[in-house]
C-alpha cells in the first residue's frame, strides 16, 4: 500500500525543469530519509536520489532532491527524453515499521 | 558489481504457496539487509519485507501472516514464501539490497496466480 502522496503525472519539454512532490507524515518522511527511484518501462527501479538529496555515482547532476518537514521533492532540470519514466519516493515508516512507497509519478517529455 | 537474479514458477494456483529465490553474485548476503518488493501489473511498488544477514526479519503488516523470508548464506540466496495466494498477489517480484536505499535490484520475476 502507498502512504505517500505523489502527483500521478508531470511533463515538460526538453530542457525544462520538472518537479515531483511527495507528501508524507511525521512517521515516515518527517522522521526518516527519503529515497527516489526511477523506473524506465519494462525495467527494475533504480535509485536516483538517496538520503534526501544525495546522488549515487553515475546519476546525472540534473537530478536533485530536497526535503522539508513531511514533504520531499525530486527535481529534474534540463529535461531529456531518456528521463521519461515513472518516479517513486520511498521512506521508512515508524508506525508501520516498514517501508512505504509513493504511488508514483509518470514523467512525460513532450 | 553486485547482481541479483530472481527465479521461481511463473504460475501459482489460488490458495497455494508462492516460492521465489533470489541469487546474489558479486557480493555476499552475509552483509546488508535484503528486501523483497512487488509490483502488480500497471501499479506501484509494495515492500514485502526484509531479512538481515543475522537472520532477523521484518515484514509488511498487511502480509505478515502469510510471508516468510529466509537466507541461505552457503548458496548466497534469499528466499520468499507467500502462502494462501489469491489473484491479488499477481505481481512482478523483485529482490533488492538495502543499504539505506535499495541500491541493487534484480530484474524481477512475474508470478501469476491463476487456476
């Protein structure tokens, strides 16, 4: 089950900046780190942001993350066609005592 | 480079037990947490549970009564058993290494529940 709210979709033209929000609660985002995953069609998810705002090696610097209170955001600047994918936020939930994922946001490059 | 590979029967009958295996290469299951995550067709991700290299486990409360995750360090494998399955358990099942984020994933295996 998803316990973090994400917009179902976002879009932009090549070169634009797109931002995806993830709204949670004090038991998940409010007290634990947020990670973001990119899922290209037909493939397994891949982490693009960990620990709220850290980019793994190999992830382009056009991906950035932030967190404030019980919300987090993923921004993609200089949008490229290969960024078209589903994006999921995730965090540990202290009440559930397990991980929760956002429902996912589909990014479309127009 | 750490690689994970899920395997198991693609078709399971309702009320039976789904059994999947995740084989890890390029790294040892004797470190880190190892999770199972599933994704119903066209839907989002659901965390099923994890096992620590010590053998301790934690499960999603919504599945806890039906799930068992275990570790075979000699074979470098993590297994998942989900019993009393229904059509709602039809999904792609992924295993993933948890280092604070799910940093390595298998390619996933589709398990369909149908008679």
